[in-house]
C-alpha cells in the first residue's frame, strides 16, 4: 500500500526521504506503510470504513509488550489520508512511551477519525467506531482526545465495553483534564527545582499555549501558585473568558512562543517546537500537555544547546493516561494522585542524568522507556 507524500497539515511530523520511492504516476515521493511501521516499531494498523455513517478511522497499535494498547481517539479534518496516517502512527508510538515511563502495564495505541468534529459527529458514527473497537477483543481501549468528548463515547458504549474516560454516570472516572494538568504541574515543579533550586512559582512568568480542558487547568494552577500567566488560544472568546476569570494576560497564539518567560507550557496540538520556531523561544523551561511537542526528537539537543530545560511531553502529560488506566482496575483517586506525583521524581532523575551525560532529556527519557520494555519482555518469556 502506497501513500503520496504531500505537504500535510502540520500534524504529520517530519518526512523521511530515505523511506519510500517514486510514484511514477504523480511524480511525487511515496511512503510505504510497512516501511514506516518497521521504522517506528508498530504491530498493527487497522483502516475502518462504515458506509452508513461515513466513518473513516485508522487505529494504530504500536507495542503491546506491557499489556493491551491504550490511547484516545482524535477527530480532525485532516488534509489528506497520509496526514491522518502519520498522525496516528506518531501518536500511538508516543502512547507506548507514555505508559512505559509512567510505570503502567499497558501498551500504546491511538485512533484518528477523519472528519470535522463541529459538523460530522453522529450517533451512528460513534456506534460504528465502537463496533470496530469491539472486533479487537480488548487488545485496544480508547476514549476521548482532541476533537472528541466523553459524551461521544457514551454512544460507542452501546457497541463495546473497551472504552475509558467515560462520564462518572456511565461508570467512568470522568474528565481527565485536571489530572493531566496536575501531571504538567509536577513537571514544572521538577524543572523549577532542577533549574533554580526551588519549586516556587511566585514571581515566575508562565506562558500557556492553548486553553482547552488541560491548558485552562494548567493556567489556573499556575495562577493559584503565584505565577504571572500569559496565555493564548485560537478561540478569542475562550481567551477573553479565562482572562476575566483568572486575571491572566492574553496574547496571540503564535506570539506566545516568543514571549519572554520562565516556563513555556504547550497545551495545544503538536509540532509547536520545530526547526522554524526553536530559535525564537525565549523561555527557560518547556513543560506542557501537548503530544509530540517536538517536530523532530533531534530538536531536544538544540534545546539543550540553548540551555532550555525540556520536560519530555510523554512524561509531563501522563496524568490523564494514569487516570483512565486506573479506571480499568477500579478507579481510586488517591492511587491516581500518588502515581501522578511520581512524575516529579522521575523527571528530576531524567534531568540529573542528562546533565551528567551531556545528552538531551528526550534521549535519557527514551532510554528509561526502552529499558523497562526490554525488562518486561524478558519476564514475559516465563510461561505461566
């Protein structure tokens, strides 16, 4: 199966010219899906289409060494099928790292739906998705993500039990926004301690990009901790409402990248830190909730060279995953809070090792992930 390599919509991540070949019918470079799966380490990619609802969804299962795959369902009006495919591959890979770093016994997976969440949602669409999820027999569980809500999956619940993050009225743990934000705050505190020797946010300036269900709570917690908060969102009405409520300073969604600050918290979509923007950052610390904040992992080394302390996103934003993973065994908020607080100590260890070895924080964090995956893989060789 071949896909034309187009320009994408900014969500696809970096191209890899060493993969694929030439599509002689179009004159453009092509990408072979199996090459991409091999490069990233994916186990399975499932394309799902339902004529009745118009559902076009891709489910990617990255690695199930630790257990069944777990990861949310994103709905966006992707510019192309390839953009959707690369997004789901990259996101599911990140979920493996997130679960492994958080010490969870789950693998990484993700779903993307091609469609406009403002106009294309319907009962039958999410019921059809539920049927497709159910065919995997528990190998993968999903729930809300960008463009979807917990209420959408109340419809899917009619067709499958393999869901997480449902409303409390339907047996779930409810909204994950605040727990994700609490994890980001642990990352911010760890970075402050490493950089300044204190976790205090008093007198510090925090720039938040994105005021959705996580970014809002990050801004709120930062204000409550004594920080001066500058924030931006693509929706001016949201910025106005939050500015009035929290007393934050509003700014432009892209100008926020160049805002002088102690902490920059990316809480919107990915690829915010790319080869064009990395040189314009005026922050000391990066810690946010967005997935795939770096367009390219190599940018972590550039951040280090610029003496910007980066909290790897798959550690900083794990709070929501910790919550929904706990839901599967019977939700206990105290247990979840304890696991989220462990993000602080994990990042302190990552920062310390990065300094001692001269490596980027991303490289060190990925080493921790791969060591755990290899150790659990060896344990699973024991027949039970």
